């Protein structure tokens, strides 16, 4: 339990931290990209104006003095034909005329007025039937964008790893008060269970004596019935508390799941037939697993009791146990009428009753399925419920062959 709480705390904190870091990372890099593009577009606009007016591109403008020396650009003016295409390479030496013509042709095919092409930012303007394409070398700016993105990702990853390490170290202290409360609750349930059992035994014994003296007494029968029900409830609460402990299976042993399943299935098959319900059973032979045989017996008993108890009149029940690779799996199915808005996951909640009027007559304690799930999880397994067309219910149990601590 403590281990689960620690991991839930760590994962929740890491999820929140990762979300915050991811947002900051995105904001910083998007802002840098937008700001870089804005500065580059200002240079392109200044050069384009100078190309059209014949003036100096950076004279009298708000640019650093070094811009005229660091800016590398070339232009292509064309009407769409090779004969009337002019290439100006006065401010760049790394591009040949053939390359410039190819760049212009590919950009014109894209049909955009501005954008990035390879390591260039370009701008296109049409005037008097001719298109002027201006390409500015932005390789340094693109390199800076990539460097910032890579560096920020490294810093973010290192930060998250550091936070994870700190959480792993201090998470025990964070969940310790909650863990202590849980342990106190479990101890209270165990102690209260033992304390309640003594007066319950006395009440049951007194009722037996009264039953011998006053046969067919309705009040005595009711006392015996309710004391037996309360005794079952106390036993179930103590069992559930034990299964929720850090090591509920202290000494796992290897046993036959096939024999265990048959031992539990036979009395429930007889009970189902007595209630005129169809019961079919299919259990694969030679299935073995490591764990607590008594706990697995109780789990099968709870699920079959639930199937027989809540299946509809003359309904169908089947119990299927089989092996799959390194797991033992079981399916318990029964036909029944279910509400359209039923949340099957809530069936495993303690004292949850989807139909209180019906459950009042079934005699269940309301925590049987909680015990079944706790039994499966105590062995490192899982149990889930499926509702089919609101007319049947299937419980699917998966248990590892080799015992795994939860």
C-alpha cells in the first residue's frame, strides 16, 4: 500500500511538473521563433524597398551598423520565362546563378509570398507583370533556433530527472501521514472485529438456547439470521483489511489452480441446479500457480456466489479457467438484468449496491467483490467486469503463474 501511494504521488507530481515544463518550453521556443522571423522579415522588407527604389537598404533605418556587412542576400526578377529572368548576386558569394534560378523556380511553384526555403528566408512581390524574389541567408538564425530548442530540451530533461530524484527521496515523508492513517484504520478494523466477535458469539449461543426452548419463534430466528450476517460482515472486513496490507501473502506456495477451481465449482453447480439455473464449467487440467491457495479459493467462491446469487431466474452461468502463456485466467459469466447507466467499475467499491431493493433480499455483505479484487491484486493479478447489452455480466481474472508482490 505504501509503495503504491508513493508511486502515485511521484507520478502525479511528475505529470504536473512535466506539463508545466512542456508549456514553458513551447512558449520560450515559439516566442524565439516568432521574434527571429520578425527581425528577418524587417531586413527583407528594407532590402526589397531598396531594390525597388534604388536606395541603400539599411541607411536611416533602425538596424545595427553591422547589418549591411552581415546580411547576405540575392534577388531574382522574372516574368516566368527563362529569357527574361535576371539574377543579382552582388551581396552573396555562396550561390551560383544556376542555383538561384532553381531556388526561384521551386519557390514560385509553391505559390507563397514568403516563407523559409532551405537556409533562406524569402519574400516575393509582383509589380508590372514581373515577380521579384528576394532570398536572405538566415543560416545563423536557424542555427540559433535549433540550438536554443536543443539546449532548452536538455535543461528541461535534466530538471525533470532532478525533480524525479528529489520526489523519490522525499515522497516517503510526504505520504507517511496518510500511510499511518491507513494502518490505523486497518488496525482498528482488525481490533474491532475481534472485539465484536465475542458478543456476537454470545448472542448467537443465546439464540440457539432460546431456539431449543421456543421452537419456531420468529424473533429468535431473526436474531440468529442477523447475528450470522453481522458475523460474516466482520469476517469480510478483517479479510479485506489483511489483503490490503503491504505483504498480504507472506509465504506463497505452489498449488494446483485446477483442483482448487473444481473444489469450489462443484457445490455452486449443485446450488445452481437446485435453483433451476444452467451451470456449465470448463477447467483446464494441470494448471499451477504460486500464492495463497485459501485466498484464491475465497476469490473463486465470491465470484461464483455472486453469479448464482444475482443471475436471473432460470439464467445461465459458466465458469471457465484456462492457462495463457505465463498466466492463469478465469471467466465467470452470468445472465442478469442490469441498469442502462451501470458503471461496472463501481461494482468493486465497498458496500456499493446497484439495486438496493434487490440486494436487501440476497443476504450479501456488500464487500465480496472488493475482497475478490484485493485477492487478485495481492497475487499481482487483475480482475475486471464487463457488461454485455445490459443482460449479462462477465468477470475476467488474470493471475500470474509466478507470484508477484503487489
